[in-house]
């Protein structure tokens, strides 16, 4: 029995109430951003519990992120109290899939304590299979196979269901075979990957009647947020689970479908009506989030997409400020302006928690991070690592550290076999042992072990090359500007080539990050200054719960809202992305436009869109055009401001600083003014570098002067690898030994014990 005014219905509009109170039968809420879809879904959950239509364990509620699940749980908790305790089936598809699979693991040949492997493990496993299958991994990288297998799993396809056409997509038709082997291998080690969490359960639903019936009975009510981004396997799940009771409520917005690259299908919205005949379709049109200007700006952009389901949005909020479109000179100025703006809203009393910067590509966050550190503005990065914490950035930094600081063992260890150069654990263990023995850094030990026979064959050759590279890079450090040095190191070490060979979107992103790193280096006078900056950045952990500006990608911002939002880098080639532009068709451009719509509609009160006239891309200044989406913003709802025309002095200052960014383009020269600027700064670097080199040499001399006192010519000694022998010659730390079985060898004294 419903009390007159249950707390969760308060303030809901009639359509939202309809979505809450229509508990029986299929319901689809199809509505634009900020219309209270998630709010309605949360109230619906509260209603089901409050009215005892279901126990907490009888409701399946799917959210897009774990964070969203937590928030929903908290909100329902506030609305109905402890009834929310034990909502075991509230979470993401993956979390729910994992929980189910643990219960039925044995039915798919796993044990309930199976491991969920990550991408690294996945790639390693695939590589082994590829090698075993005698496939050229360089031509057909593990990563592309991994991507393909993910796609198949997202579509709900098991190896048996891969047809010849699909199999053709990897290594001339061997995709299916490898997929099957991969699945077998996973089973053998009692593991599964992310895709399996859903796929195994789908297979069980289809093949084990009792399993399906168990969950069909259990879930009296099913609800799904962000429904437009479900993929096929998720859709198939929902259809099977809801078949019996048909109490399924989904909320979504076709204009916010932004995960098609991960297999999401907006068509699932259309399929819903077909698969659940008589479904009640509810449309919400009142937006409670954004001011009219913001809403109109977003609607104006998305109106350029074709094939939309179409909807009206209105709001009762005050007109508010127009959306600002800010043209700046270049990336650094963009970060500077945003920093200033944020400080000014902060002065007006707004919390930093209500401010967000949304970017299209991960690598864009770096410029903001550096700026905010410089001015002491606390920030956090959501849905990704902070720039300098990303794996590829850490790898690159490790190379630079090894070159700059020979004693940096952690850095050496990180990259000694990255990219893979055949220096396995064994070889590294030998180097370690020697380093301990002679009390020298690993990079020194690595060089000295080559004077001996400790390492043989491929490992020796490979280490020789690596040691030679490091020595050459150290020399180069005295001559080249440091960004150029970094670029050469990344090329010569094979790091860049390894990423290029992967040909995946992820690898492309990593390459962009590396380019961004080299770019960042140009802003520092020397390698030393740059590395110093980085260590400070790494240390910048503002107090845990102090308010912070949020920096994140638009993808990660789905479903969220902030009072003040900055949308950075609205330029052709960045947003829409070059990839989307190159693909040519309308589909990818329309997905970019939906991203633009998602981005603008995150703002409650203030939205500022920025575009820079110049970006440094691959070390070159390139003039960039404002995004086509800027042009699509309805004039009457925006206010345009360009710092370049307003302040000529600023313009000039920048101009002289960077020289002529366009001249470079016109000449098509391989070297932008950025490099030239860095080159002149490089001379400063040489002087600071000098003492360091001398120091390194000095330490090598000292090391040579510390031979072991307990050894003498003629003495019998034992060596781990070569066995017993007699010392024939002693030269510093190096020994010539006549081994009983191995013959004469040169070894380091730290590897022998007096026999
Ligand atoms: P998105 O498409 O971005 O996920 P949404 O449709 O899920 O948006 P919500 O996040 O549920 O929208 O709601 C947007 C904002 O409007 C929230 O701050 C929410 O609290 C508020 N809101 C929702 N419904 C109402 C209402 N009936 N009255 C007042 N405020 C509301
Ligand atoms: Mg929502």
C-alpha cells in the first residue's frame, strides 16, 4: 500500500512518475540529456523495494560504471533506508556477469575461483599461441587478434560460431582456430577474460535450461541505465532474462550513443520495441540540468545528425550565460586561460568539485596537468592515469633517466627488456648479481658483464647492442636538444616501432602520448630540468578529499554533471578526431557529434568551448581550424571571444616566441620552430651535463680499483655456471680462469667463490 507521498516520488514530473509506477511489463524511457532518466530509474528501484514488490536480491539493475552503481545504491539508501542492503545484482554488466559465473563456473569447465585476466595477460597468452601456430607476429600482432576476439565476444559469438568470413580477418583465415585455442588455454589455467564474463553466461543461458530459469525466476524486475550503449551480448542477455516476466525498464538516449567502437549498438533501442511487443515508451522532455543557452547549443549541434529518433527538450531554468567560445593562440595558452577562469570562479565561491575539463583524447590532459601544477590548482584525472603515470610515458622516462643518471637502477630494470629484446629474467638476474658484487649500478654492470663469458648467444648480442645504444645516447645527450634526443631514443630502441606494429587504436593513443611527451620537453631548458619537473608532478597528491577540478575524457563523463565545464581542443583533427575524419563516412562523424552533445550537456550553468589556432603535432607547429562543431553552434546562444584579435601584443609575443608557425607548414619542413627553440636551449644543457659524465667516469675508476683481496693467481675457485677452475690471470675485477670442463673463460670476480 502506497502512502500518499512517498519520498522518492516528490518532485518528479508526471512522465517520470509514469516510469516509476509502471512496474509491470516492458518500459522504455527514451529521452535527452539531463531529463532525469537516471533519477527516475533510481526512484523506480526505491519504489519496488518500498512497496515490497521485490526483495533487494530480486532486482537486476545495470549501470554503466561501478561509480554509477555506488551512487545509485547510496541514493536508494537515502530514499528507503536499510531495505537497500544486499542489492547483490546492482552493478555493471561485467560485475554482475562475474558474480553469476562464479556460481556456475563448473558448467563451463572452470572452477569458481577462476582468475579474471587483464589485457597484459591476454596479450602474453595470445602471443604464445601465435608463435606456437607459426604465425608471423610482426605481420599479425597479438593486439589485433585480441581486438578481434573482443569484438566477437561483444557480439556473443563463441569460436564455433565464427564463420570463414570473420576468421579471414586474422592471419589469412586462422582467426577462428586461434580463438578456439585461446579459449581452451584459458580454461586450462582456470581463467577468463572480461568478454568471457558475459559470453560464458550467455552460453549457459542458452544451453542450460535450469540456469536460465533460475535467473528468470529470480529477477522479478530488470532495469538498465545508459541503454543506448549496450552491445549485442548484453542485449541478448537482457532479452533472455526478461523473457519470462517481461518486467524490464530501460532508459537511454540515442543521441548519447558513444561506444559503437566497443560494439554498442544503438539499434538495440529499436529492437526493444520489436522484441517486447506492447512496450510502454515514455518520453521525458523537461531538462532539469542545464540552462536554456546550454541546452540550445547542444541541441543545435546534434540537429546536424541524420536518422535520429528526435526529441524536444525544454527547461524552466533561468536563461543564464551564453555558451562561450574562446579562440586562443595555442595549447599552452588554452591551459593558461582555463586555469585563470577556474581561479576566478573559485574566487566567486564555487567549489572546485563543481568544475570539469572535458577532452576528446587522453593526451590532451597533459598540458592542463602541467599548468595546474605550476599554479597549484588541485586536480584529479578520472577514468585514466595521470599523464606521467601512463605505462608508455613511464617507459620513455625510464630511458631518459638511464641516459641521464647511470645509477638509476629502477629505470634500467624497467626498460632492459622493453621492447622485448631477448633479455629474459635469467640474463637480468646475472646482471643484478654482478652489480651487487661490484657494488655498481645495473647499467655499469651490464656493460662490464660483456667483457666476460657470463652471457652467451642471443642474450649477449642483444645486451651488447643495448649497452652500446645507451653509451651512444649518453654521448648524444651532449649534442642534441633534449626533445630530439628523446625522439631518437624512442626510435632507436625500437620502442616506437613496437607500438606501430601493433596497429591498434590503443597503440595509436600511446604513440600520441609519446609525441605529447616530447612536446612537453620542449618547454624545459634541459633534460635535467624536465626530469626534475616530472618528479615534482608525480609527487603532487593534493589532500585526499580536498575539492579538486576534474579532468577527464568525454567518454568518461557520461551521465555526470558539473556546474562549470570547459570543453578543450575543439579543432578539426582533434575533435572530430583525425581518425573519424579519415574514415570518410558519416557514421564516425556522427558519433563524434554525439560526443559533442554529451560534452555540452554535462554543464549545468556555464560551458566554455576552446579552440587553439596552433597545436604542436609531431613536434611541428600546425595551424588548426576550429572544429566544425563550433560552426554548428547556434549563433544566438553563444558568445565568441578571441584572444588573438583582442590583444595584438599577446599575439606578437607568441609570434616571436615560436617564430612563424605557418612558414614551417608551407615549406613542409621536417623541423618546426619548436625544435629550433629547443636546439638553442640545448647549449645550456651541454654545460649542465658535463659534470655528470665526469662523475660517471670517476666512479668507474674507483670501481676498478676494488678487486677482491681473497683471490690470487693459481687459486682454485668455483663459478656457478662453469664449475671449478684455477685462476690464470687477474685484471681488476676480471678473472681469466681455466675451468676444468669449460676451458678458459673470462668472468667477473663477483661470480666466483674461493673453492
Ligand atoms: P544523462 O542523459 O546525462 O544521463 P539523465 O537523463 O540521466 O541525464 P539525471 O542525471 O537523472 O538525468 O538528472 C539530471 C539532473 O536533474 C540531476 O541533477 C537530477 O537531480 C535533476 N532532476 C531530475 N529529475 C528532476 C525533477 N523532477 N525535479 C528536479 N530535478 C530533477
Ligand atoms: Mg543518466
